C-alpha cells in the first residue's frame, strides 16, 4: 500500500501531498498521522516554504465517511486528529501554500483555508460538504471562512451547501489565483520558489501579526507590531534587504 501522505523537497520547498487518490484524499487516521509527521518535518529550518496538495483529481474531501462509523466521540476525534494539524499550520513559522488541485470538501475545505495562500487549478471545486450531511463546519472552517469571506457570505456558503467553481472562488476571494490545469504544477513550483526565497522570519512574524490582529484592539496591534518589528530588525534578512537597497542590487535572503 502506498503512503497516505508523501513529502518531497525541491531546494527549500517542502511539498506535502495527500495521497489517497481513489478516495479523493479523504481524511482517515493514516492521513491525519501522516500529515502530522509531514508538518513536523516542515519545521526543519532548511524548509522555507511548504506546499500542501493532493494526488489525483481531489485536493481533500474531508472526513473519510467510512471511518466515521468507528468514531465513538466526535469531540475526541476533532481534538485528537484535526486540531493538532490545523494549529500546526497556523503556528508554522513559514508560508504554507494550498495548491488546490481538485475538489476540496468539508474538512478538506477547512484545511485549504487554514493555509496562508490558496492557488486553485481551474479544475478545482469548493464543496461545503458539512451541511450536505447535516453537520456544522469544523476543523476551523467557521473561523477561517468568516475571515476570508465575511460572515454573510460564509454563512450563505456553508449553510446552503452551494458549490463554487475555481473561478467563483477567485471572485469570492477564497483563492488568490486560478491556473489552467496544464500549467498548474509549474505555476505552483514558480510561486513556491518565490516564497522560499523571501525573508522567512519576516513572513513568519507577519503571519503571527495577522493571526493576532483578528482578535486584537488597535492598541494591542500597535504594541505587537512594535515588538515584532524589533525582532524583524534583528534578522540577517533585514540587514541584507537594506544593504541590497542601498547598493541597488537584488537581495539574497537567507531566511535568518
Ligand atoms: C469519499 C469521500 C469521503 C470517503 C468521496 N469519505 N470516501 C465530519 C465527521 C466526523 C469527524 C470530523 O469531521 C467531519 C468533517 C467533514 O469533513 S464532513 C464532510 C465530509 N465530506 C463530504 O461530505 C464530501 C463527500 N463527498 C462528496 O460529496 C463527493 O464525493 C464530492 C462532491 C466531493 C466529489 O464527487 P465526485 O466527483 O462525483 O466523486 P465521487 O463521489 O464519485 O467520489 C470518488 C470516490 O471518493 C468514491 O469512492 P468509490 O469507491 O465509490 O469510487 C467516493 O465514495 C469517495 N469519497 N468523498 N468524504
């Protein structure tokens, strides 16, 4: 049996691929634990950008509904399997790109939304999933979608079960780019390369700042900006960025 989650490196980019194509990469216990291991590997300081994608025509269709029958307590399943991976993506100190190659449904949609940037193949579709089987969003779906779309649109999407095409997802602001299927892999490689050559510490601090800003007052945000800016100015990349500017050349960031 092939690994349910694959990892591969290209330079300082780590690609994590959910790999149950026959089930459109539905999340069973083996995918959860494989994803956990892959996100731990992503903490390697040599990794400066992470791509999350799926094999075949699915990105991820959420909970494996065959396995759900063996789940005695949904709260335990969510806390034990879903929450650690969602939180690992949010606290990972580098950019995580969701390369949405195909259908994203239910907790698979939440997983894409937990990432920092979403790029969709023109073949991708976005399926709320949950309400189709009488459930509420989970795996952070309510949190992320409310922030990405605003409450009225997030509610309409998740309570109606309406499916979005990749183009609609772009118009709604759910993804930042749609790429023709034939060019998708190359474009993801290009974007991941750009992110991995950027000032990684500055990106990590920006990620933290925006996550905090969601629930902070202006005063708290100003305070945190000052703290994180002090940290950013102590990085090698800040020194390099300023030197490159003054010397009128392109910066060569090291991620430190
Ligand atoms: C699947 C799945 C799937 C297993 C397709 N499971 N096999 C819930 C409860 C508990 C704990 C925590 O969290 C959650 C959160 C959730 O994620 S709830 C939402 C779960 N997801 C869904 O409800 C989506 C269910 N899938 C679909 O509606 C369709 O498959 C979509 C619209 C995603 C794709 O449709 P098609 O393109 O027509 O593909 P298909 O339906 O033919 O699926 C292909 C295969 O994948 C098929 O297997 P088979 O052996 O029959 O060929 C499906 O059974 C399997 N598959 N989703 N979630």
